[in-house]
C-alpha cells in the first residue's frame, strides 16, 4: 500500500499517514477518505501527521486534492504536520490549506519525533489555556 493510514497513539488523538515509494493522486484521495473515517469516529481533537520520509513521488494535479479535503474536513481536526516535505509538497500543501481549509494549522518538520513533540507541546498549551 503506497500510503499507510493508522492511529499514531492509543488515545486516538493522532493519525499518521506514511507515504511509501511511488504513489498516485488516487492514493491520496483514498488516504483522505480513510483519515476522515478515523477522525469522524471520535469526538475529541485529532492531529494529522503526513510522513513523506519514504515518498518517491509528487503526483501532478495535487491541487485537485483540495476539493476532496474540503468535502471531508472535520471540525475536530487539530494540527496538520508534514514530515520531510519537498519544495513541491510544501507549496501545494500551503496553497490547499489557504484555499480549502478554514482555520487550518499547518506545520513542516524534518522527523516524526519532531511532529509528536510539536503535538505534545500544543496539547500542553491548549490544556493550560
């Protein structure tokens, strides 16, 4: 499977989507559908980590994913963190967030560990607020 979607922790507060090797636009649409199912299955906030560490492709027409994301957005989505994004993925992700995701919080990091640290820090800050 080119994109593996799973819970990132036992509390079901993080979804990790790991991109492996070559993947196509259809694979990203299937990933979005799976993430929506997981996010919709709980009532608390869920953070999303997209891990491009092992990705070998950046399909054309990625901007069209924006409509798909918009149709499957959940009010309980927290941070969106992208790991090891190349320049193309960064640019497209920022554009998608700007055009299709209201109140989205997008960050880029170099490792999964950094993504989890960012979520932990965000959670501590939110609990104190």
